[in-house]
C-alpha cells in the first residue's frame, strides 16, 4: 500500500483515531500520546499491506496493537493493571469494518440502474427466488440470472473503490432553464423550471453523454430518484438517450465562456453601428417633435432613449422577416410551441444586462407602455422601479398639469414615427444580422456536436431576447447617448390602446 493512501486515511480519520484513544486511556494527555503513536505506526507500516481490500481491518489492527504496547510500556512506570474486561480492539476493528462494508454496499446499490437494482432488491432483500423475480418484474428467467450475475460483479468492484461524489452534489452549477413559448399552461412542464435537479442533470450531460449511474455519482443522488427526472426530461425531448444507453442534453446552453467571447467580439461592432444610428436619429429630432405637443416639449435626451427602444423592436422585426425558415418553433407539448434553451450566466446583471423589457404592457384600458429596463440605466430610470407613478404622470401630462417625461402617441402618430425612423430601423436590422452571424459562429465552437443542428435556429430565435441589454449598454459605450441625468423611466413610450396592440400578449418567456 502506498504511503499516500495511509496519509489520506490518517487525515480523514484523525478525530476518530483520537476518540478511540480517549476511550481506551481516558486521560486527554495520554490519548494524545497514543494517537501520535498510532498515526506513526500506520504510516510506517503502510508498505507492508499486500491486499488492498483488507486495508481498514489492517489499520485498525495496528491501532489495537499500538494500544497494547502503549499499556505495557506505561505499566513499567505504574501499578495500573489492564482491565481483563477491556474489549479486544481487533474485534472492534472487525465490527467497524463490517459496518463500513454495509454502508458501501448500500451506496453501490443506490447507484445501480433500474433493472439491476430491482432484481437485486427482489432477490436479496425480499427473498424471492429467481423464478419469482422473473414473474414479478415481467422479464425472462435468463435475464434475472444475468442481472444478478452482473450485479455481483458491479457491487464487488464498487465496494473496493473509494468513491467521490462530484462537486455538484453539494455546490450546484449556476443554471437557468428558459423557454420562449406560447400555448396552454402545463404544470408538469412548468415544474421543470423551478427545481434544481433537472437543470443539474442537463449541465452534467451537456458535453459528455452519461449513464444514470455516472449522473448519480456526479450529483450525489441515488439512481432511483434520477430516473423519474430523466423520464420527464425525455418526455419533453429536453434530454435524449444515445445508442450506447447514455443520456445527453438536447438543448443549447449559453455558457459564461460563450457570453464573454460574444461580448468581446461584438462590442465594437455594436457600438460603431449604434453611434451611426443615433447620429441619424438626432438629425430627425425636430421632425419627431412635430408629431404632437408632448413630443415637442421633450428634451433631446428623453427622445433619444424612447426612440432607441422603438428602433430596436422595428429593426428586429425587419431582421426576422428575412429569415422565415428559422422562425419555426418546436412543439413542446400538446398545442404549445416554443424554443427551449439553458443558460449558466446571469442575463440581468452587468453593463450588458437587462432587468426586464416588454413590447406591450397594459397600464389601463386606454393606454399601454412599451419599455426596456437596461441594466446600464440607474434604478431611477427604469420602468419597473417607477411603475406606480407612471399612470399618475400619464394623466397629469395629458391634462397639462406637469411637463411630459416620456412620449405619448396615438396609433396614427406611432405610424408616422415608424415612417420617420424607417432608415434607422433598417440599419438596426443589419446590426442584428451581423450579431446573429457572429453568435452562430461562436456557439458552433462552444456547443457539443449533438446540438449543432439546432444552433442556427436557436441563435435566431433567442437573439433579440439575449441582446436587449447588450445593445442598451453598447449604445452608451458608443458615446452617442449618455446615462440619463433626469429622473423617471427612460427607454419608454406610451401609446393609446387598440385591440391590435394586444395581439402578442399571449407570448412570453418562462424561466
């Protein structure tokens, strides 16, 4: 046996060794001396062990012999006699060894896949014969015998191993499960987004296919509990079983490495394009002010922030209309359709994050708001932080009790504004196209081949959602627009409500 293993045993069991010593000699100082002697003898005798499977019995045998020598040595200087009723520590060592073997056996049974585990429990725990197991499980007698034979080999190998659960067993990886969906609510499907275990399965089996047993070791969860989770993930085609009997994640995951590379390579592209777009908008501010009296009273800064969000929506619409073949979404369940993906990064924080954005957010029956709360904006300039006073300010503005803080448009005025901004919307569409091509190229280098065919479609369908905050941040970096020095929501405009305005209200992002 190598010294390394003996040293590892001592490090892991030092408290146990001391407790054993204290139970023998009771005096703390003597126990410390005995502990030192036991540790020294274990380390010195490590290379003498020939059978690795007898390791634990061997080291506790050393502890027992060291105790005997310690007592004999001390008796030379004391009249204290050894109690005839002192238990033989070899027996204790054997008992400890048996107990540890039982725990290991239970551990290995917990890691068995369903077929092996059910056969083992029925035969050894329930006491059924092979024929009875065959009848109970509905499999052939030959398969029962095969599973039991194979299980003995698996358990024997497993018990002799020093297993270490993966880090995710105590420190789950950051992961968020997202779906862009429309359709009927499904409680089972929705629950996948609120529990940690499904996400950890997907992260673990993303790059490398894994068996249930391998997942159980990585996550520190018994196979019997993982099987139910995997069954549901399979049902919704979020994970797939390979020809080798392993499972691999069947959705694209946006990792932190992907995000960092994308931001690094896209920042210059976006900042340059947005500087040009916003310069063009500035040349049209007087034209925009003529839409109505409210727009006429807004500062350049307020107009620019309101218009930026509108141009983003218009540009994305043009971009998407040019890629009809990529717009098809998966059938998630029944009549529900959508796009699934995962993310291991935080999309809301940082200079390129976004706390929320909505194309249509009803204020009341007469008006709705369209806004983006870019993370680059301070809290005082986010709609979500000011929502309680928006309605009050809306009607005070309309009654001319206060000066306007945001654009308020009729349907006709919005149409005229869209016409005015048509060239800038086309420029924004071209920016989205460049970001899309870059994102596809980077993701193909980061994602496993198993999801390669999904990459282009997923990049297309998630591009707008995942770059709202990025474009807001890059707009500020371009120097063409500044972080507001006013209070109140910035990237916001309000429009009179119509039935058509609410047409897309049944769609959303589920996390």
